């Protein structure tokens, strides 16, 4: 899946930085997610795409990081809504549960869909505020 994703993104004119594994051996996905999320947090890119077996582990990792809005999408509708309403900046796909053609459709929609803002911007601000409150509780 990774190669077809890379090819499609490059063909669309997107700059592609591949930080993933190139083999079939088992790896620790957090190591690869970290590399991509680091670029996002450091504002060296606007969006990242993470792929693992189901996408669940990548989702858990990505959404622990302040400022990352990771969306595990299984279809074009959830990809569209993740951008329109949630301004997702991290698309997560499950390579074992999403076929390559569908993955390319999801990515195309996700890349082309703008953030709607409006009432959704206020909700994102509330998420940030409440997340900070929880972090403050945990730090006590």
C-alpha cells in the first residue's frame, strides 16, 4: 500500500517524505509514527499519513500528542468529515483492513477537503482547553 500511496501523492504534486519501513519484518510502529509526528509538530509539514496493520496503534500514538488531530478513516465519508469538521492533520490507515484502491480514494478526498471552520473551530478550541485541564489534573 505504501508504494501506491507514495506514487499517487507524488503524481498529485504533493511533496512526499517516506519515513516508513521498507521490509516485511515486524517493526515497532511507534518508532515510525514518532518520526512523522515530529515533523508535523515542528511545522515542517502540514499533514501526515500513518499506515499500520489496523491503524489503531497509530491512532492511539498520534492522538496523545498535543496539536495532532489523527483520524483513522475507513472510507471517503469519514475522510471528508475528518477534514471538514475536525481539521484532521494526520490521516491514519489500516493496511490490513483497507484495500489499496479504497486507500487511494480516502487519501484523495482527505487531501482535497478544506476545513469548514465556523462552529467546528470553536469545538476544536474546546477540545484543546479540556485536554489541557486533564493534563493539569494528571500533573498534580
